[in-house]
C-alpha cells in the first residue's frame, strides 16, 4: 500500500472510531454483525401485501401534478453478479419492441384511470436494467412513446441510466445524440469500480478505461450532468482498490457519484450469484468494520476533493447534479407514476408495486387492459406521517413547517421520545426550521431512520 493510501486508511479508521460504534451497538441503534439492509423507501417494498389496482387505487384515484415519473427498461448486456434488479439478458429486438408496446399501453391506462390527457412530469428517471442498451430503433420508439404521453414543460430534470460500453463507438455516439436531442439532462452510469479485476470478476461488460472514456464522451456531447454509481464491499475488494477507485472518480470528470454498500441479497425467488458466492466463502467479503472504513474512505475522499453530501450517500460538485427524481420522491413526497415491470408508484396515500420478474403475468395483465399492480397498501395517517419523516430525514432534511402543513402535526409531537433519543446520541440536530442528521447520524443514516419504523414494517435482517 502506498504512503498516501496508508494515510487515507489511518484517517478513515480514526474517523470511524470517533463515531463510537460500540456505544451505538450497546444502545441498540447499530446492529453489528447482521446483514446490511438499506432503507430505500418506507414501508419497504418487500413487505407490501398482495393487492389489486382496484383495492389500492379505489374507484376514482386523484393525482397531484406534476409528478415524478419512473420508467423501467429491464434489459442488459450481462447479468452482473451483485445485481438483483429485475432485468433480462439476451432479449431480441422484437422482444424489446414488444415490451415497449406494453409500456405504451400501460401509460395510456394510467392516463385513463387518472383522467389525464398527458402526464405532466416534474422529473423523469428512466432506469433498469440498462436503458442505454436499447438499439437505435427501439430507443427512438421509446422516446416517441414518452413524447406522446408526457408533457415535459415543467420537468426540471430528465435522467437516463446507462452502462459505459453502450456509449462507445459509433453506436454509442448515435445513442448519445438521440438522448440529447430528446431533452435528457443527466446520464447516470453504473461504473461500480475503476478496477479491471473487480469488473471482470463481477461480469461487468466494460473496463475501467472504457468507463472513463464514456464519461469524457458524455461531457463532450454537452449533457448537463454525469453521475456514476460505485460499489464498496465487493468480494475480494481491498481498501487499496477502493481508494484507487475513489481517487479515479475524483479525476474522472463525473459531476456526482452515488456510493452503494454491497447488498448481499437473493435475486427474486432464487439465491442469485452474490448470495451463492457469499455462502461459499464469506471470508472474502469485507466484514462490518472494514465496510465501515470503506464507507468513511468514500466520504473523506469525496469531501476533500469538493464533492459534498447534499443527499445521503450521493456526493456532488453542487446540489443541481443530484437526482431530481430522488429529491422529488423522498424530500418533496411528490406523487410517483411508474411504468414497467417491477416499478413502484405512490398517489397520495396509495402506495403500490407492479408485478416483479414475471414477464408473462405483466404482459397478460396489460393485454386484459389492467394496470400491472399486484401489491400495495393504502397508508393510514400514522404510516404516512412516519413515511414523510423517515424519507426526508434519511436523505436530506425535514422542513418542519412544510411537514406540519402536509401532515397536520409537528414532528416533535408525533415522534418526541425517539427524536429526543436520537438527539441525545448525537444523531439528529435541529434548528428553528429544520431537523437533520448530524455527520454521525448521516454515517448511520439507515440505522437511525429505522428507529422510527413501526415494528410491523421493520425488515428482517437475514440473507435468505
Ligand atoms: C440499474 S443499475 C445502474 C445502470 C446500469 N444498469 C449499470 O449497471 O451500469 C443501478 C445501480 O444499483 C447498484 N446495485 C446493483 N446491485 C447492487 C447490490 N447488490 N448492492 C449494492 N448496489 C447495487 C449498482 O451500483 C447499479 O449501478
Ligand atoms: S448492475 Fe446494471 S448492468 Fe448489471 S445486471 Fe444490474 S441493471 Fe444490468
């Protein structure tokens, strides 16, 4: 390990020690030694009960426009070993085109249910899967479907997910031009590691040099923003490799990065590759303490190079590069209209999930003219109040007056004892206007906000 890297590690270890993890374990806030479970939303998707569209949406659902719009394109060039998103590899041109026809029908069904001519979007996220892997013909088809159904006049940010190899060569340039011409502002690209060994080992379809080339290209084309995803805690990943990845990210030209801690979880009903590997040899995976040091290294290296954490685990040159979709969903609690298999939506109190990983059932429901919703809940008032606090506190900050106006109660009146405990252990701070996580609280953001969960919605901490 180089002298510089040793210095980073020493500082990260010291900073991690200063967070006094052991004390937090004793207080029952940090569950050391158990699998890491991120808080993506509340209640967690995995805990949604079965429900039909009629049960969740009711006879005449209302929508607050403009909405956050999510579209899921479940096609990839390879299946990365760590990934548990719903996606397919090896689909033909016709199969993808058929899926897009389904999306077209699905958005039309949402418009009919919600009495809309067109959806007014405040932010758009096209995710997957790898949306940038679409052929040029299918990319045009997809963007035309979007233009037909979506009014983007008020859209502050249109984000599109990409994988580096799909943006290279003539085909990559043509894709980038089409995306630029159709108003995409921000490309969000999975890079995972600037390390060819780890990329090969996890079955990524690109090299580290190709990821850098793709970032440079996105810049040359003049997109407003380029974001990258990086993962720490991969099997066999060393501290040195993670430091090198972070220092390369700093020089890469990316405007922001989202740092993911590897989640070792089953893939749908199957164990999936990462869980299989882990079970064979758990010792190759960084443990809790090493994972914490990796997280701290990501924080320190980002902050010291001018990339700030305005949104938990996303580091950016300035807040305009953070995903507008995530901000709308988690901070502003905007209504979310979803389209595509495995996506989720929320319309005020209705909170629902589309069919996951069963393409036959998804197609069948659409063919019958039904929205592909098969799980969901109508949130009662208390759950909606928890959700509003948990999502804003975890990701940004709670605007106390806005909370009162939306929820009819002040956070302190609803969650006084838990807030007092979190303030007492240095996790949460407050001024006249806002409640927010301290630096210590942000490091344990998932664990802190889980303290506000209702017991029935605490996710099980097990691997399978
Ligand atoms: C839909 S993908 C991003 C775009 C594109 N599919 C790609 O991978 O290049 C979303 C991100 O989820 C993250 N991710 C996937 N599986 C994960 C896991 N097991 N643990 C943590 N993060 C994961 C990866 O960083 C990935 O880039
Ligand atoms: S990480 Fe991205 S490219 Fe890899 S399988 Fe998952 S969605 Fe596809």
